C-alpha cells in the first residue's frame, strides 16, 4: 500500500453563503409617493457604476433640493435590484449635514484611495469635503450590467427618491444622469451614457417634467376578505384601474384595535390590473384582521373602507403559557452622551398571584454562542414584586446615562412609572442594535421561563430609535419563545401591554407550603491555600428550586459574598469553587447556602474550613528546616515579622545579603472559550510556566505559581498570556491557526493575600480577547509593581559546591538575640552507577541487563534505564536473538534526593543470530512465461551456521492501483486517532489524486487541516485465501511538515478502537511507515481498515 503525503498547511477555505429572501412584517423598502405639489428634498442626480480602468471610483450623487439643511443620518439608503434578482442592501453614509442647494458625492472607495486620487481621476474641481465614502454589508460595487437602483427613504420607511439605471443608460466611464419626475419619487433619466459631472447638477435636472392635469383618482375594486386561518397565508387582492397609470397599491392592516396600521406593498400580479399582498401565516397572531387598501397614480389617491376578517387561531391551553413573559424590548433609543439613554426590557406577570422577581434574573443572550455565553443582568433592586397581570420595566443604565432619573425616562416615553415598583435599573453596556440577540427570563438556578429574540431574520433590522419590538405569548405547547409581532414601527410603550400580547387568562399558581430540601455533599474540613475549595449541594422541591444562594467569607472579611448557583445538568447538583487566589494568606473560610422555591426558604448550617499552608508565616523563621538536603546554589532566607534579622551559616554572619520575597506568589486570571489541543500558555521571558490546552466553555480561574526568584525589588514583574498553536505558545513563524479565547480579572496574589493589578488592566470585569482573530491579541504582557515592603526577607545565594559535604548549621537571629536554626546536609555528589553489561563486550545467547545504584549521603530519589533510547524496566531479560546484530547502548540515569544527577552509558554488542534475507533463485521477481507449476528455490545463509527451517508462503499485494481491493479516503478529526472507525464526511480520492500516489515519483496527494488532525484512510479487501493466522504487512510512503509525528493505525474490531502500528517524526525528506497485523481482531468481512494521521 502506498500513499505519498499527509501535510498540514494552509487549508482550502470554503464558505457557504446563504442568501435568503424574507417577506417580513414590513417590506425592506416600502414606497409612499410625494405629490407633484410637494418640493422634493434629497434627490439622486447621477450614478457612475463603471468608471474607466479599475472600478476604484464608482459613485452616486445626491442634491438637497429643499430650502433647509438636512442631516443625512435622518434617512436610509439602499442599493436595490430593480429586476428583482437579489435582496436590497442597506448602505451606510455616516452622519453629515447637507446644506440647501448642496450636492454631495458618495464614493465607494474599495481600494483605500484618497480624495485627491478621486478628484484627479475625474479632473473635478469640487471641494474634497463634498466627497463622502459609503459602504454596505454585502455591497461589493455597482453592477455594470444595469437593472440596479439607489433608493432613499425617510426614517419611517417611505421612499423619497429612487434612481434606476438600465443597461443602455451607462457605459465604460459614462454615467447616468437623472431629473425630477412630474410626480412620485422615481427619478427620470435625464442623460444616458454621458460624461460624469462630479458634484455638479444641471439646473434642468431640478425642473419636474410637465404633465397634463390629472384629477381622476384610481378605482379600487375589491372583494372583502371575511375569514382566514393562521394555518395559511392570508392573501388580499384588488383590481386597480386608472385613467393614466397606477403608481402603487398598498395594504394597510392591523391586528389589534388600538394598534398602529402596518403596511405591505401590493404587487401587480400576472393577471392584468390585479394587485396582491400576502401576509405570511406566521404573522397572523390575532383573531381579527382589520385592513383597507390605498392606491395612487402619483397625484391622486383613493382609499377603500375598512374591512375586518375573522382569523381562526389554533386552540391553546392558557395554563401551559409561561407565568412570566417578555413583552417588549427597545435596544435603540435617543442618546444620552454617546450611548443609548433609554433602552429597556418589559416583562409581564402572567400568573394569578404576585411574583417576587428576587428569584429570577434577566439574561442577555448571544444566540450564535449558546446559553453558556449568556450575560446575567441583575437589577439594582432584586426584591421587587410584580402584581398579577402587571408588568415590570428594566431600564438599561450605561456609562453615560447614570445621572438620569425615572422622571426623565417617563418624560421621554410619556409613561408613568415608579422607581423600584414597576421600573428598576440594570447596569450594563446595553443591547446591540444591529446584531442577533435574545432576552431570557430565568430563575436564579438557571431554569428558563421566557425567551424573546430580535434581529433573527436575514436583512431585517428590528431596532429603530425609541421604537418597540413587541412580543406575544407563545401558543405552541412546550415552547417558551415569545412571538415577535411588531418591530421598528410602533412607538415604545414601557409599562403598557396590549391585550393581544397576553393570553385570555393567567396561569393558576398552585399553593405551596412545602419547603425545599437542601443538603451539603461531603463537607471539607481543611484545604491547602494553593488548592481550590470545591463545595456541592443537593437541593430538591416539589415544584421547583428557583434560588440556591451560596454565601461565604474568609477571616479577612466581615461580610459574606453571595453567589447564585445553577443546577448542573450532568448530576443534578449545585456546585461552587472558591478558587485558590481567594484562599491564599487566609486562615479560614466560612460558608452556608440558602434555597428557595419562591414561597418557602431553607438554609444550611454554617460550615468553617481551615486553610493550611506549608510554611510558617509568623515569627522568626528560615526557608530551610532540619534534615533538608541542599545542592548547587541555594537561596537561603531569614524573615521576621517586624525587622530584618541576621543570617548565619556555621556561626558566621553573612554580610552580602539582599531583600527578597519570602514565598511564591500566584498569577491568577479568569479564562473561557479555550479549545482542546491548543498550547495556550503563561510565560515569563522565554520560559513557559504553564500550558493550558483543555476546553473551557465558561469562566474558570487559573492560578500559576511564581517563584520568589522571578520577582525583584523595584522592578516590574512581567507575565505574559499567549494564544498557542497546537505546537507551542510561542511558535512565532508557524502558519497554523491559534486559539481564540477571553481572559479577565488578571492579578498577582502574594502569599499574604495582597492582590496587585496591572494599572492598564485594573477593570476586573473587562474581557480581553486573546488569539489571532480580528481585534484580538496574540499575546498580552501584564506588569505588576510589587511594593518594596513585600520583599521582607534577608536572602543569600549560597553556593554549596564551595562547601564541604555533610551537615551545616543555618541560623536567623533578631535584634533581641532570639534565634531559630536548621541543620541541613550538603550533597553535591551524584549517585554511583554500576552496570551488569560491560563496555565493548560482545554477547551471545540469553543475558540480563541490570544496574546497581548507590549514593553516599542521600538516598536515590529516582532512576531511569533505556536501551537504544527506549525505556526498559530493570532487570531486563533479553538475548542475542531478540536484539539486532551489532552495537547497542544501555543508559542509566539516577537522581538523588538532593537533586544531583548521575548517568552512565555502556556500549555493547550482540552477535548476528537471525538468518540472512533469502536470495531468490527461481523464478526471479518479474519473470514472465513462468511454468504454472514452478519450482521455487531460494538460497539461505546463517551468520553463525545454525541449522534452519525454510518455509514458502503465498502472498498477495495491494496498492492504490488495485481499485477493486483498495478504497482510499481522506478527512480530518477532532482527536488523534478518531473515536470511530469511519467519520461522516470522508471523501474518496479522485482519479487524479489516486494517480498521484501510484508510484514513488515525487508527486503527492495532500491532506491538510489547520483546525483538526488530517488523516488518510485505506480499506483493503483481502483475497478469500487469506486466513486469520496469516500476517498482513502494511507499508506507507510519504511525508509531512518537519517535526510532526505521523502514525499508522489499524482498526481493532475486538477493542473498538484504532491501534498504533508504526510512527515517525517527519523530517524534510520522505519516510516509510511499516507494520504487521493479523487475526480476526483486525480483519472483518475480509477487510482491513488502516489510517495514517498527522498529529
């Protein structure tokens, strides 16, 4: 079997783009006409879709034809497909004022040119300030083939100017010019294929075309719709005729008596003069549908009477509707400062009893990241009661609107809310205006009650300043997702819920007098300060545990901290970890828990956990103790509580001392969103202190010990967090992808509990993105300035190699003459090693390999033995028949308790025992015209002239040329090796790829991935003559990136996993993997499964 290459390199990037056409509650571009008597404000006067040369200077032009300055931000801009071949694309032009009579040029600057380049290209002399750049998500430039438009809308969605260019209107370097129409908003073509006039408008373009007077309005003939069903779309049709032309027909409709009429453009159907509007069935949420139709010829408008249709709704059980509902969201509002000042969330109590919201929280959801990424938004006042069938408003308070009062909020919306009764504050960064987001009501234990999403449809933005996104209760049993019924249209109404948004009857709340049960699981009596304290509770209730609050404090704190615990869905328990940075320097932690079902509360007894530490931190002390073994250079420290003591060794006072930290510190940070196998790291300089390469979905605290030797007085301690590849946290030149994750609350915790922050990163809640994605940092340095009084030890670097071996006395003495001492032993002599095999000796037959290890002062801590670089256990029984002929190296490494390392290498040899490779006599390899009953003969020899048995075997050979016997596929897996025999998504090699691997000729088929582990899989069909006892030899030739380990695996059907057959670390040149398998464990249905995978 041959294959040439498993290579990790740049992946073939494949992007699957879905373009969905969505008909929503509101059409993306809904046009209303401006009558001829109205003077149009902003008008489109020119479009240049195809400039000469590279398309770097495409533009459109807008003129202010009103009598006053206008703010561009008060309008909406679209690039549309006038032939209906695509979805409208919103354009962004920024904030700018266009003066009366001024013309502005909007340039699509895709190549980052400057305005001087633009003016030079056209030879224009206009002011550069009249050139504005625009962009749009999905906009990549004007289509040169025509049938495209620029449309301007006011903020209510009414079109005020539209200019369309057809294929015959434009040419290479020639633009389309437009003039005012006699009526309506559709600009008329003024000049076709004309030279561009950047920023200049011909006065004739601003003179409307004269039309004969038209006083006759369109005639609407309509058969009223009287009934419908939410199981089907509702279609409204009308015949519209006019003496001149019908400009448009519009359906106005509403589904609640007090609601605002919404509108849908009625499209002209294939049937002449018949206009049609379709309301999707998922938007029919009321039992009544009131509507009327308007038609206009651009000058005159006619309107039908108002009709009402009864809409059949599916039955629903009012008792299955959630007891709390999200009813309105406003993510965009008038600014206070630079941020939205009046964002809010409205919820409704759909139960028949008051609900205390202290058992619930609002959660802000990022749907693409899943519930584990939710932000929990507590309100300033938790203990607020929502009366039955009443609402509660949550006002979002950010960095700029904190000084505003509820009176300001009420004035803004015309509401009458009372703070901490029916409106409370939430402090957060606010809600996104243009991104898909969700609002969730959940109990403190994580059980979700109601969800509402917005911006959840492509190309539909649900948010508009001070407009409400309105929701109706869910009617499908089993769902808690509220139904969005209006967005970006209706004025927000905080605290006011329409009847259509809520069920006909509230949920009946069952009486609850039964208390929850709450039990502490396996309490801990003591914990080391460098370890985490893990605590678990079991809580149950006959209805639901809504809150499980965990309270804890240390001896350094007077007040308890409060943490809400969520049920773990794996074991049904409630867990919390008090991480070691909170324990360091403390004596004890005290805690208890409280559980509530909303009506009844139960609490545990208080528990106190002792925090232990390895070394004393009070009194006169040394950093060594009796019987310690020292070698090499050792830092000796003496410390006292109130002064710096003297240090003595063998009764000699040490004068050349320096100030040092007594104990190690801990670098701590909170981290989430790391992924398996990426070698993310914490480093200092070029040294890696910790690798974290596991999956962490939600925030966990990580602690890394920092040796006192790495912290110097009057110098910043610099520690780095790095995003790693799958090779290393450094790996500066690799093409591999790096991990992307978040960290926050980065601090250095000293042994006395003092916590130090980098002044540039002192906001403990600010998330810092680490990785190679846009906006992230591949690494971040954190600098900690440790106060000089924390270097409270007198230290001396003692070179024990200059001292005699054996016992020495170390003392610390304070000014009062008090002493503390330690008798230590110096040992700088490595262990002595004697081996059973001798240097240069040749061995034949059976023999043992062993070693004797002795140490004069301290005992042996550990040792390791290897034979030819592979680890062996001593004694090792072997023979010359088991080993290859020639030289072998036996190595023993031993380390004593003082850290001294000894090593002995012995080179010995064994005689050649194995018979030499047989020499084929007849028939020769590749010989033709061979007798069907050939005589097989070989010449055999043995180096020691031993007697030999000779056997002949029949063999079968398969490679990629034998397509009937070998299927070759490729893929990549999350793990190495894969967890299953065959992964979904495997792709068989093409004919071209198979041809590339048939011969060893320097051509390759490459399998690559930067995110996963690439592999090639071979399914080999064996001849029926092959028996279970026969050996199957596997060979693979190829290469990979240097330094990568490549392994050949065979699937073991008995164990249900891949078994390694051979592996090599790749160099620059090709290499071979080779191994054998046999037996039914590896052969099933006469097939062997083999993969070759890169790690």
